[in-house]
């Protein structure tokens, strides 16, 4: 992991520490059932909690050699169902609100945007 982090030369990931958190902890789950360290809640660094949602969305909505792709709606529904279990609820809400502006108007996303998440 540290070797990968050191080889990243990207202005977006300016901190090796941030890259380490993402690489190591994006498979942790909010409820503590993830891996590799079974972290839960706020023990999981914010950047890893954000990447976890994006990673799962991509895995579900993309065709893979071993599975077909899910519709965007089905993938978003699954992510919403997992808030508080697999994912941080506030980050899920932010993800859903920013994903579809039209749907955001129906979901009370103005509160999410005002919190800066």
C-alpha cells in the first residue's frame, strides 16, 4: 500500500496519508462489518467513506465479466437501502442529491447542500 501511495504523482491526491486511507479503508462498513480492520462509524476516515459509495456504485452499474450491469436507478436504490449499514447516511444523501438534480428537488437536498457535504 505505501509503495502505491508513494508512486502516485497527482495534484488531486496531494497527501500520501489521504491516499493510504482510501486504499486501506474503502471496504470498511459503517456498521463495522467491513474489512480489513472492521472499523465503524467515524473510525473510518471521511475520504474512505466517500470512495466506498463511488466504488460500490461503479461496481453495480458497470458490466463485468462475471455479471451484468445494474440500472442506475437500481444501483442508487441499493446505495440508499445501505445507508447507516454499509454507508454513512449523510454521504449517501449528498451522493443522491448531487447525482440527479431533478430528483434532488424532491428529496429536500437544500439542507444537504447548506451543510457543505
